[in-house]
């Protein structure tokens, strides 16, 4: 009972925050609402008995990446005159309608899939030890590849930054 | 349910009652470090209590002052920012264990609000959210000084979070867990097993990073008065300003609690394990009560000895008696009661509670000591220059942190 209630509370929070983020003209406000959405998502992860992922969600996305985003947006110092709503044109309307059509199509097909209850998770699911073991045994190669990708990104950023 | 609410409420209230006291200690301590008298003017019918009343008058002043919201600020975020800062400072207490868990009717009662198995990561996540409060305050004030203060602060907290994470990682390697309670258990009561001896480098790094995270001197660049007036909270007035102020002290207490829990054995009483405390609870209680009686009497006699008629020529003369006499009487009563009563009879429950209370007291004593270290360092060291700060953060602390992690890992494997 309370789990369902919490799910709707935090799910609704994430949806609301995401919508607010999209409909803001002010980029700083958008960034802050995105953090709110991440927070709601983290709470949903906790409900899915994955506390480790939840904390990492807050720590990495909300805490680290979004701080950098906000930092950069604040440094850009965008003036009020530059912040205007997009105008509605025929072209954009057509694009949005097509997107909505496909989204509706997908949702309709998803709803047709019969609901199968999941097997209950085993003891210690989603805890740090289990996640760590999986990462360094079964998913070792993807994990290492991701690290290399991140390293490449860091070096690339350094090279681009040094150019001037 | 009620127990849970109490568990959440009691540490919270404890910390919040500590705040005004810490402000008093900060003022008085800074005064004595700078060879001054410190605050002693506020009085209540001539009773001054050595400046303690200043905190009360401060609170009344801050609550009753007009709350100004300047024109051209981004109002929702301007109001949100101080709440966010204080919120982040407060929720961190949830995972700090205050004593060894006790058993009640077969169930285990822990002295922490939430025993998360990702405890330390939770603390890191919350403290990284704290940056947003400062950033938002700086940006929404629509003021150049505030914005610069906010940007500085976020850059600084960001840089030092990495070093903090690395220092934490070496401690985690030693303890082999992310749970604070498990880390404290691992350190045991033996002082040489405490992490500040097992890994002093990580301790120094963590201490420095905590100072930077709490925006305390020598890292209080975000509010460098000489350059930025007061930094990110320059536009705030009344209780909103007070919330930033409170958050700073709350961060200090959290930082002290973390340092204690991670490096100084948390609630472990030096050399006395929980089992030892429980088996010897009866004689222990006797000794603790007797020691308190003697301590109270010593303080009381010291205060009474300072009484000199006509020293100030007003009611301040009698303050030492007003405080000294009850203390002497309490000490005398406690000591005599303990001596006359002789040995105490404690049940199984009583023994556990005695151990828990003693451990809680020791934990608080350690926390208060580190709070004092915070104040002490603030009034001893000058402020860093901004480039020095960044240099220290990125080029000194991060390599040292990596070395600490690598060293710990190698030693652990060997």
C-alpha cells in the first residue's frame, strides 16, 4: 500500500519536474528542475530495492554533473532578451504530431503485452557487494570499455581546452 | 513508529541546541585567542553569564528583523536556497550511529535513524547537493558579489570533493564496508586500531577536505569579506541569513561527527570494549558517578574561589556564586550519595544502557573536541588566495589521495 503511494508520489514528482524543466525559458531554472527530477528517480530506484544505484544517481548526476552544468550556465550569463519561447510554426507542429503518433503507437503496443509478475529478488540484491561483484566478473569488459571511453573523453576535453 | 520519530528528532534537536552554544564558543574562543575579553555586554537584570546571553539576543534579533527580499532577485530560488542549504546540513545525521546497538526483547535497537548499507555514499551525495544551495543563493541574488561567491564556492567544493572521496576510499578499504556502524566496529576500542593511526595521510586529507566543504577558514573564499563583501549571502537578511549561518555550524558538527566516526573510532571508548563496559557496568557506574561528583565540586570550588566582593561593583560579582554554589552542592550530593549507596545492582538491560550512554557521551566529547579544532584553526590560520586554493586542491591533495588509496590497497593485499 505505502509502496504504491510512494511510487506515485515520486514518479509524479519526476514527471512534474521534467515537464517544468522543458517549459522553462530560464536555463538555470531548467537545470534545477532537472535535479529535482533526478531526485525523484533516485527515490524510485530505492523502491526498486537498488539503494546503491539510487545514491549514485544523486551523487553523480545531481551532485556532480548538474553542478557543472549549472556552473557553466551561470558563467554564460544569458540576458533576458535572449530568452524567448519558440514560435509555433507549421513545420514544428507537424514534427510534434508525428512524434506523438509514434509514441502513441508504441504505448499502445506495449500495453498489449500481458503483465507477468517478476520473481522476487534474492537476498542482498542491489547492495554494493553484489553490484561490485557483477561489475568485476560478468560485466568486466563493458566496465573496462566504459572507463576507457571516459578516459578518452577527458583527454579530448584537455586537448580541446589547450588549443587556444 | 514513535521510536523512529524519536530517533530522527533527538539527534536533530541535540545538534540544533549545540548551534548557539558553538557560536558562543566561537566568539569567546576567538576573543581569547586574540587576547580580548569577548562579548559580555548583553544582560538580563544585570546577569551577563559571560556572553552566553548574546546568543539569545541574537536569536531574538534575527527572528524579529524585517525580512527583505530585494527587487530583481529570482524570488522562488532566492527563498529556496537557504532552505536547501540547511536541509542538506541536517539530513546527514540520519546515518551517524551514536552508540553500540542494544538488544531489547531479542530485537536490536540501533542508535541511528537509518542504517543504510550505502551510508557513506549517502553522506557524500547529500554534501554534494549542498553546493546547489550556495550556487542558487549566489545566482538568484542578482548581484555580482553574490554570483562570484557562489561560483567560487561551487568550484571549491567540487575540487575538494574528489580529494574527500579518495580519502574516504582508503578508509573504506581498511574497514571493508560502506556502513558507518561496520566501520566503527572494525576500529574497535584499541586506539592503535583507529584509522587516524592506521592511515594518517587519509586523515589529514579528509580533515582538509571537510574544512573546504564547510567553507570554514582557511577555505572561506566564497565569503571572502575583503573581496566579495560577504559572498553568496550578501543579499540575505533576517532569518534567511541566519539559516546560512546555522548551516555553517551544522556542517561543522556533521564534519566533526564524520571525522570522529571514520578516524577516531566513533563511539568506541578508548581501551574499553562494549563487552568490558557491559560486564563491569556496576563498578563503572559507581566510578562515573563519583568522578562526576568530584568534577562538579572542583568546578564549583574554582568558581567560588574567584568570588571577590566589589570586583566589578555590580551584580556580575555574584555570578560566580550563582553558578558555583549549585555546582558544589550537586557535586557534593552526587559524591556522597554514590559513596553511601555503595555498589549498584544493574540488570541485563541496565548494563547495556549504561554502556550505550557512556559511549554516547564519549562520542559527543570527541565531536565537541573537533568542533573546537574547527574554531581554533579558524582563528589561527590566514585565508588562502584563490589560486593557492586550487593548486592545493588539484595538484597536491588529489595525487596524495591517489597515493593513499594505492598504498592502503597494497598494504591490505599484503
